[in-house]
C-alpha cells in the first residue's frame, strides 16, 4: 500500500511541469496603431507526422482563444483587410520521459555470525542490494507534447511583428489546453489588456 502511494506521488510530480514559452517581437514597432486583426489557422500536425486537415474542432478552439485574447486588448476581429494577420500552427509530438525514484542504490552489508568446524564463530560480511524499499526504481512515462506557434504579421508590409512559441504537455481537456497555451503566448504581447 505504502509503495503504491509512493509510486503514484512520483508519477504526478512531472505532470506539473511548466510550459516552455519563447516570445520575440519588434520592440521598435508602435503597436497602438493596430485596430483590427484576422486569424489564419495553418497546418495542425498530429503526433504521427500527418497534417490534420479536417480538424475543424481544433481550428475553432484556436480561433476562439486568440479572438478572446485580442479583443480583450481592444482589437477588433474582421474578415478582410485587417491591420494584423495572426497565423497560428500546431504540432503534436509523442514524448517519453524516464522517471527515477531519486534514491541511489548502494550496497548495504552487515556481519552475520557463522560457526566454523572447529567450533569458533566467525563474522562474514554479507551484501544486500534489495534491503530498502523504493530504491533504484525507474519508470517510463509517455505523453503528447503540443507545440503552438503564433505569428502576428503586419498586413501592409508583410513584416513579422510578434512571434510566440509554446511547448506544453497536452492533457485530456483540449479546450483548457488551448486556452492556457494561447494565454501564455500572448502574455508578453505589447498591447495590454484593457482592464489592466
């Protein structure tokens, strides 16, 4: 019972790992001049490497999350001739992680008494590698990691003015995953939210 609780606690530790977020933007650009945006969803690549062209559910989730972030910052969504074009693409990758119990396994020994033929008692050193529970245990944890890339391009010049890349483990709740990833992608966007 105790061993299974210990194993479960070790398996849950990496699940809270933080997402990797990389942001790059033109610091000399005046973002206050932009008023409208348009969202273009690029290729969404599955974990097996094929492009998922018919995944309208994922496209709609991405559009809703990005539109929510940008409208909260005072920008307006339009279908044509927008100031900014937001291009978003995603890729899922199958990952494996080796988890250790964190304890080193070193030999333990003790002296045990042994009676010799002449009647005398001798103490022999005995080694044991399995005397402690949980030592030297390893597990392989497989999971899907999602990589989301958001490019914000100025329509008139075609220049890239903002790029965010978010790598994070994909959980079971895809709506929550997309919302969190888009929120992290726009965390350092130069146009702040209206309420802040």
